C-alpha cells in the first residue's frame, strides 16, 4: 500500500504551504487519515487527524495555524499550513489507520517542510 505525500518545500517564516496525501481508495473507508511530523532529534508527533466522518483534531503545538481536511471521493487528505515557524520544520508523514476490523495502519514516505527564519 502506497501513500503519496506532496507539497513540502522551503518557505520563510510566516509563509504558507499546503500538503496533500493521496491514498488508495481501498484503505480509506471507515479509517482515520492523519498528518504526523518528526523533527530532527525528536519523536514523531500528531499534527492533525480527520475521521471518515469529518471529525478533526489537532496536536497541541498547532495552535490554530493549520487546517486539515479530506476529500473522501478523491481519497485525499490535506493540510493547509499558515503562519509557519522555524520550529515547524520537520518531515511530515501521512497515516491511514482503521480501528475496526480489519484493522491496519499505513504510513507514507513523508514530505520535508523547511521553514527559514
């Protein structure tokens, strides 16, 4: 199973980026789709997740700057990031997790976001 994350890049502090994760339609039914990130030397942390019904939750460090959404027809997950800060620099990973039988969790390869000061 391949999740394709895109949209990362280099941006100045205060700028914006939009990440996209494309997933196979066979795995998104009744599954949460989420963004995680991992900065150098730190543990992977939740950025945002969106349930199949559209319920969204965010990690504590986001502070209202990011907006996650998903398009169930396209099987895509998005992350609109505004007001980027240097401490947002990380590899951003897409995850699809299904908690009802059959359960599974798949990860994408990650996309690098670098925010310069």
